[in-house]
C-alpha cells in the first residue's frame, strides 16, 4: 500500500508540473485572546500548485457595508501533499497568481489508506 501512496503523490506532482504556478499565501487567522479575538497575519509558502478552470462557474456581486466586489468561482487548485493551504471560518488564505487575486474557499485532502497524497481546492477570484 505504501507504493500506491507514493505513486499517487508522484502523479499529483506530475500533474502540477504540467502547468505550475508558484504562490505565496497571505494567511489571516482569528485566534482567541484574553477577552477578545485577534487577527494574526502571516505569509506561508511559497508553494508550487496548479490553478485550473473548474466546471462550476458562478459569477456573483457581493455587497457589504464597506461596498461591493465582483467575484467568480470558476477556478480550482491542485497542490501536493506537503502544501499548507487552509480554508475555514477562522482562517483566510489569499494569494495572487497570473495577474489575479484569489481567495481559498475550500480545500479537500485527497487520501489513500489514511495518507494525504495531495489537495484539491475551490478558489474565488476577487476582482
């Protein structure tokens, strides 16, 4: 089974190498402090990933108190098993690639026999 994990990791790396993008993640985490929640910012990476056009295209206009922004969820991401890419209610990962700014909306570990062989993610392009 170890050979199957190694083989799948090599396949993921090969797939990324067909159209690689090097990204540096800007991470904002919400952490509990004493009597408050603080935002901690850091940079993570760089990582070599593959950004691709996904099947689901949903252009949206998001309106907030601060104004509005145009977003689309037309892109996906493939990363190897060593990448530290996160998404959730307490963490926000953002990066720039190909002249565009992306927000990681979801990240899914790809596993074989309980071992992570890569990550697939949903990206939101922020305009």
